[in-house]
């Protein structure tokens, strides 16, 4: 993610923090056994940034790095670059809007490892950009251990990104993920060998990456494209097109208008089926 990430919302929406607090209050009353957790993680804080630093610290802290230490550098990152918090807010809204199993903001904020792994990456990327590479790698390692999501701290991830389930996602060092992308478990944005330099995919705005999709090499996936589940993509995909198969072929062009928002994983009845 760039240091000064521009977050654009296409329509007015209720403030995420206000909605999150309201939902947490109702959840605490409905389930007293979780009232202490909800108070500690959400209700005792004044804003989203403070709550998020607490949540990341309690998830990432271990014997080598105490939770309070983790919270300190997360807070430093959010204070230095407010766009990180704006991106987290956009991510949280994306989960709520695109995941039909999500009942509100409390679920992803407390429990969804895709969301939490992405926020960990945002902090680790800030550390990387500020020449604190060893600590950035430490956070990457902890996120991989805790959330089963492995995102290199040098990779750049846009805002409004939805990582569903999260398990097994790998994003390489020179990968770029655009705004409003959705991806499911098992996605790999990797290289094609042991080459160095710029070697990972560039994923455009609004792209949908299905479960188990592998996109390999320094190739461009165009805006609002779709990669079907289980596909292996080795060549560029034009904007607004769907690729499927091993190796992937273009099977529908144009695809649906905003696949990442609709989460439409279906393929067209009539396919083009030509090699990309």
C-alpha cells in the first residue's frame, strides 16, 4: 500500500466507528459472557484507530514481543499516516457489504482473520517504508502464524480490500493489489521461479480472485477482471474479462460490471475460450 493511500467512497455510508460501537453495545447486552471482551476491544476506546491497535496487539503479542510493544508501533504507524486508518475503515465496510454471512462490523473486527491479517500488513508495510525491515518481517511472520495469511511487507495493497476466509493466501514482495479487490482463501500472487526484481502480479481495481486462484509472474490483471476458482494465470488478463482453467483462458469478456463487489463467481453460458 502506498504511504499516502487515497480512499474513495462511491456513496455515503454511516460512519463505521459509530456503527461498530453501537453493534458492540447491543452484542454485550445480548451475550454477557462476551461483555468484557467487547468492552476491552471496542467500547473502552474513543476511535477506530485506538481500538484497532488494541485488537492487533492482543492478537500479535507473544513471548518475544509483548502486546503493549506491538500496540505502540501500530499506534505510531496510524498517527504518522492517517490513510492507514481510512483504509482499514474501507476494508471493514467491504467485508460487511460483500460477505452475506456477516451480520455487522463486530464479527470481522473481532474474529475475521482476513481482515486482521490485512491490517497487520498495513502496519508492516509502513514499517518497511520507514526502513524498519526486520520488525516488518517479524510482523509478517506473526501474521502467518496467527492468521495463516502470508503477505510480504513490501507488497502494496489498496483500500476497500476484502480477504474472505484468508487461510493460505500468499502475496509476494513486488505484488500490487488495487482498491476494491476481493479474494478468497488459497489465492497466490507469486513469481514463476527464482528470478529477482519486479516479479509478482499487478492486480487492478475491483478484481475478483476466486478460491485457490494462482496468478504468477509480473503480469497485469486488468481492472474489474475475474479469475475463476482454481485457475492458474500466467499471462495478462484484459480489463473486464474472466479467465478460467489451467492454464487460464479468457472465457468471458466483458464480465460482470463490478465482480469484486457482487462476488459473482459464475461463468457465462457462452464462452470465448481462447488462450491468453
